[in-house]
C-alpha cells in the first residue's frame, strides 16, 4: 500500500500555491507550507493518497491489505481500523439489529451506508464517513465487511457448539457442570417463532435452520454488545445457547435484566424479520438453579400472547399458571351456564367483562360502552340475578375474574 512516506506530492491548494515536496507525515506536509492551513494540506494529501490507492496499478496492494485484515482474531475491528487509517475518515460496522460491532476514526461528514446481505438475510451494515475522493471504495469495503461478519458468525457457531453441551447439562441439572455458574448472577431466555411451521420435511428443515439462526443472533447480541475484545471474549465464555423442542434457549450473566431482555427481543425480531415471542426468567445466583430458570422462562413464553412480544417472569400475571392449567374448568363452565340463561347474544356478558376491568364511574363506563347509564345499571342487575350474588362481593368478583381469565387463556 502506498503511504505518506512514499509520496512525492504536488499539493494543489485553493489559494493557488503549490509545492512539490517530500514529506513523511501530515505534520511535515503542513510545516512545508506554513502559509496554508493544516486542514487544507491534510485534505489535499488525503485526496492524492486516494487517487494513488484506487489507481488500477495499486489495487493489488489495497486488496492485499484488506485480505490481511480478515486474518485477525477480530476481523471487523481490524477492517474498520484499516479503512480509517487509509481514508482519514471513520468506518463503522453494525449488526443487523443496529448495534455497533466495530468502529474506528473520526467523522468527516455524512456517512455512506450499505446493507450487508447474505442468502437473502440482513447480517449487518457498513457505514463509511470519508472524504469524497474515497467514496469509490465503499463497494469493495462492503464485500470485506460482509466477509468479516460471516467469519464472526462462523466463530460464534463454533463457540455455540461447544457451549451447547455445557448448557444442556446445566438445564438437566447435571452437577458436574454447576461450577461454571458458582457465584454468577444469570438468567435464561426462551424464544419461539409465532407462526406455525408448515407441514412436510422441507418445511421442518427450514424451521430448524431458522431456529439455529435465531440462536446465533441471540448469542451474537450478548457477545457483540460488550465493548472491548478482552471483555467480550471473557464474557462470551459465559454465554450459552442451544435449541430445544423448537425453541431457542440462552443462558447469560445478567446485570440489567430488563434492559438486556428488551435488547435481546429487538435483536431477534430485527435480524430475522419474523414475529418472535420471548420469555425471560428471573435472576438466579449460583449453581443448581438453571433448570428452575428454564421453567420460569418457559412459563413467561407461554404467557406472551402478542405475536411479537416478550414477558419477564417476575412481571407476568401471578395467576397465569392457574388460569392456563385447566384447574378452573368447573368454575368457567358454571359461570358460562348461568350467563347463558340470559339468551341475549352475550350483551350482558360483554358489559360484565368491561365492568370488571373498569376503575372509574359507571357514567364513564357507560360512555365508553356507548350505552345509557340506566341500560348499564340494568345489565349489571340482571348479571347479579343469574349469578346469585352482588357485584360488590369480593368473592364473586374474584370468581368472575378467574373464570373469564381461564376462558381467554
């Protein structure tokens, strides 16, 4: 690669001054032309460097430098550092969910951006904020940025395969693996696609591949969101993921559980462009509780009714297990049978359900239901008659809540 120590440059500057000098650094170039601002000298020198680096004769050297960056342990960081050094601007690689994976240099203006696609899937983006003379490098740099993302994904797959065995043993309660969690605060998350898989072998194969991608995205989120290669590598050793029963599963050391859960769900939906439901356990500490954390995450997933939503175990409805477990079948049948006597196409039941979730005055409820307040009072009295109790009775209200909740579940 040509560099400043190899250039004899004629600096064509806006004020018409010229100098044909040899210099080794931008500071030396500025010293040779003291009457011209250092910024002007730098812009001119970088422009000439771009002309030489992008000339056909120099392309083999440029490509060689780009290939060398791919051999680094963190190719994305090495590539952005090379591009920043070369152009005097800023280079940035982002994950598909928007987090910055690697960056180097200082901004110079409005960045150019190119989505990185592989096999029809969005895997990230390259942003180059460089002088105009360097903008022609964007397509070449994007190809190497894509290669760097794929290499990182391959490294993640290797980590994942090793970690799967550990995670499976932890979730089974295998005591021989418990030492990896001693003293560590951690959580477990379980994710599933909201849509059902189509029938057939090909569809099942496609769903298995999609689940593997989902697991990889989550693993990449926890790994790549940690700044600094040393800290990221250390933390990645404690992030495990696997696929079980058509669900992607992650276990990770947690510090801010709610924020991490929001970020994980956003990463999963942004990267896969599919509706993903996520359930997250509470915080656990020490060995022997990974299986309990998995059960919490599964319950939270089952309680997530939105097609693109997530639930934390500690914030889910505490009555969910009772409402969804079938234990309230008798109560539900009794309430439905009594309301069926009304034979009014469900109008009183609809009013009753609205009443149970309303906290204001009856006048306000009537307005929201587009009813006259006397009609509302009549319907509530008829409900009390067939139910055999008063709506001011906490026991009747509790039974109605449980019955209607069980029916909706």
